[in-house]
C-alpha cells in the first residue's frame, strides 16, 4: 500500500510537471493567466491521450484532489490578504443590478437545460443539472443524490469549464489595456513581500493556520470550495485582527510563483479529468452542451459589458464575477489579472449558494411533473 501511494504521488507529480509545460509556453506570450490556461490545455491533451505512465486503472478520476485543494488554499490566502470593507460598499451601491444579473444567469442556465433536454436523449433532471453553473465537483455529486445521470452531468459541466477557462480569462486579459479602473476594491494592494525574512515567514505561517481554520469552518457549514472560500475568510479575519492588535499591517512572504503554482495545480486538476470514456456515445450531448455553454458565456459577457457601462465596476471584474465558471477558476483568474478578486469571489459564491439552496428542490418538482406525462409529451 505504501509503495502504491508513492507510485501515485510520483505519477501525479510527473503529470503536473508535464502539463505545466503548456503553461510555460503560453506564458511566453505575456498573458497573465497563461499558466492556468496553458496547463489546462496540456493536461487535457495528456489525459485524453492517456500515455502509459499516466494510466490510472485503479482511479480514473485524474490527479488526486489534494493538488486542487492546495491550489485553492493558495488562492484563498492570496485573496484573503486583499479582502477589505469596500466589497460591502460595492454591493450596497449595485445591489439591484447584481441581483438581476445573478437571477438572469440562473434563468439562462435553466433555458439551456431545457434545450439540452428537448434535443437530446438526456432526461429533464440530468439536463438541468448539466447546464447549471454550480461547479464540476459539486453538481455531479448533488445530481447523483437525486438520481440524475452523473456521467452526462460531469461531461457537460467539464465542457463548460473548459470553454470558460479557455476563453473568459483570455478575453479579460485582452481587455485590461482598455480598462483603466481595473484596480477598484484595492485589488493588488495586499501587504506582501517577496523577501524571505523571519518576520514575514512567521506571519505567512500564521496566515496558513488561519486558512486551515477557515477551511474547517467552511467545511462544517458546507461552504462551496471550502479551501478557497473558507480559507479566504479565515485569512482575512486573521489579517484584520493582527492589524487591530498591532496597529500596523504585517508583511507576509508571498512570492509570485505561489500564484503560478496554484494555477498549475488547478489547471492540471481540471484537465486530468478529461478521458475518452466521457465521449463514447455522447456526440449529441457534446454538441448541444458545447453550444449551450458557448451561448451562456457569450450572453454573460454581453451582460458584464452592460454592467460595466452603467456602474463603477470594471468590465474585467464584472466578466469574471458573472462568468458561468467555478469559484476557484474565476478567483484564480482574478488574482492573476489583479482584478477585483473580493468582488468576483463574493458574486460567484452568492450564485452557488442560491443554486444549491433553490434549484435541486425545483428540479425534483419539475421532474415529477414531466414523468407523470406520456413519454412522447413535452411540457415546454
């Protein structure tokens, strides 16, 4: 058993290093989010190709989840150091339009689910869970509890994440030069240093402990992505408490390559889940899933542009906040692009909480209404 764990660790390490070459090559273009996008693409290619040294016969679920957790924890600590009260003011000033945008994104996902159901062999419950932007890790597990087809849900969710991560950060990065107000909400002003000293190293250790405590709390109250969201809350609390007691802000040792590592871990984790079995007999699902996902991304991009025109929220921040991706992926992109990370995470978490609370009961109710009708009848 010990030898097997060591083999898996070595196998995961080789896969991540090989995948990171894609991130390195793309980083030569100067793109801020290149390490995650490039690693994601290379990991997807390697996972689909399945070379001999990466054949996980015992567990065909990609690299071990703890690599993703490490990446999320790093991003959580990064964002926690940037958290301030400005995000509350932003919500107060733009509460109506943020609420409308969140509701619109949920309604749009429901319409995409209905399209998938009508023009594929997937049942209504599976279709709705497939198009709901709740995350690749959360939605399949929730879908399984209510009897939906988790393979289809995972496939469509994965396709959307691939499209979001592969397009939204690139669009955001290309918009940075035209967006002069990207640094709203004090993004990129966290008290950090790249010089390793006793004081900065000690404070970094304290922040890591705060991240761990936040994770435990987040897991207990079932926050989405507890390593990221809970860790961010824990680090933010420790940072503010330390500043209150000491009177000054402590400096943490936080070099830029930490963020690069987080991007590599998260990108390789997503890409490693891609495999040939997911595509067997799913041609129609893949086509419709890609089309609905592309439509959802395009619609939210247009809406983000509208929000940026009528509010003080920069387009890059609005795009990442309302994009139908996961919390970790959009938080990683916002950290790399120095956008309003706190706002992005807050909006993404609000949408996830709304989805987790409201939609599963609604899906079950809708499914019961559908199955009571004749198989040839549609309720839409």
